[in-house]
C-alpha cells in the first residue's frame, strides 16, 4: 500500500487505548510512530494478560517503534526533547495537568518545536467541573448517553467492546490529520484536544438530533424498530441478522424466502409506518418462522431473494467467510523465535492497494538503541 503519511513523525506517549488508537491509525497509513514508554513496565496495557505483550496491547500498537524513557532522568529528558524537536505530532492521553508534570505540556513542547501538532486526549475535557475525574470506556459511554442505547432494561449489564476508547482515538486521528493539512498552508502547529465524552456525544449524534428535532428520547429499541433490524435464532441454534429498512422489494423478497408471499398484506405489516408500530409483534412472528429451518437454508433463500442479511458470526467464523478471505483482511506476519503475529489489516485502500505489509507491535524498548543512534546521527549531520 502507498504509505500516504510516510515522512510524518509521531511521538506517542499514550497508554491503554485512546492515545494508542490515535497512533495506530497514523501508523497504519505510514507515519513513523515512536511510542515512548516507562522503563520496565511500559504501557500498562502490555501486562493485561500476563507478560508484556498482551492481546490488548497488540490491538492498538502495531506498526510502531518503542523506546523507554524516564523523564525524571536528565539524560532521558534530553532524548525526549530531541525527539520532539524533529517531530510532526505529539499524542498524550494523560489526565489534565499530568503532561506538565512530566515536562511534556503543550507550551514547553511548542517552544521546542513551533510546527508541532500537539494532541491531548482526556476523559471529560481539559477544563470544567469534571475535568479531573477518572474516565474509562464505560464511564464515557454512560456520561454521553450512548450506553443507554445498548442496555437491555430487562437485564442491565455492560455489553460489547471498548467503543468509547477506540472512537475517541479515531476522532483524535481525524483532528491530527486536519491540523497537518492546515500546517501545510500556514507552517504553524496546532493544539488538538478531544475528550471521550465529546467524542461519544458526537458519535451518538442521531439520538441528540431526535431529541432536538422531535423531543424524542431514544432507547435501546428505538433504532431497531425504525431500521427494521432483527436477530433471529434458527433451527440449528445459530443466529442470523436482518436489516430490512424501507424498500418494499426487500420485504416482498423476505416474504418469498419464508414461503409466505401474502404475509405483508396484513395491515399490521403492510407499510413502513405500520411495521414500526407493530415491531414487537413482527419480532414474535419472525422468530417462530426462522426457528423452523437451519441458518444455512435461510441464508440460501435470503440470498436468492436479495434480502439484506448476514449470519451472526463470531471471530473465527468471520475469518472463514469467503468474502472476508477474498478481501485479505487477515494478515499473518512472521516473528523471530515466536508465533506469527496475526491481525486485521487497515480497512482503507489507496489506489486499490491494501496495507498488507504490517509490522508487529514492538516489544518493550525494542527500538530504543536504534532511535538514540538516529538522534546522534542527526546531531552529527544536521543537514540531514
């Protein structure tokens, strides 16, 4: 793949997910992302499954280089400062005020490098009554109103992946790219700030728009009834998802696949508006019908009728899917003296070329010596 960010140097001092998620987006597009970590322990996410190379850490740290620095040490602080002088971007996700205590605040780093894009990620924002509160994924989902759209009131429990963490990192990457584009015109750096609450409120924009426009407070079943989305168990115990939306051709195709071509002549289900009102009744009806055949039979029938559907896969089932295999989404990278690193490639293609040349996440301080040597060579040959 064309490395569209080749030549962009990023210093990432991120931990857990939000900062590393921003860094990995830039790294996947070719930026040289140098991950600055604490000696001995590194990013705390390294140790979440024992050792210093947990699956949690691997998820957000491929295509990066690692160096350990103790900024309480003058020598290491000097190395950090040299990294900043030549950097395009700096990323941190500390609680507000912590970067200043580490000699990594925006004012200090901008004095070293006026062209620097300084990205600060927080839980609740840099200022305000909640700025110093600790925030993790579930906290941000709840505070933004997003979690209320996921929780089943009959069985309230947290479900799904760390969406707020990842989405905040992705928004930060968007902001960084915008600031880099502006710097191309102005030559000046920018401060980029995003909080988890802000990111998830924006990601949850549909719920706020419904409230602003109609006074409607959306709940966990609001969108599924409007979009006419269903998850149905089949005779073999496997699950299948439908997303019918509004085109009548899909509904007639569904009726044909179910061998009940007249089903949607029923006034309760004959129009989009009626189906929304009678959504729960339609759920019961579809459940009973789909329980009568195995999932593969339903997939064949639905495909033949061009009905929007998919089997509800788990991770290994997704990897075995013919379309996923065709798209080469799984990438396996050899590693010395270790099992290959397997991952899912970056989803964007440039000029039809996908990113298949991926570097495994670095072991702690794997690149420390090489990075220090680069800095020394730059001092000896400043013209380069």
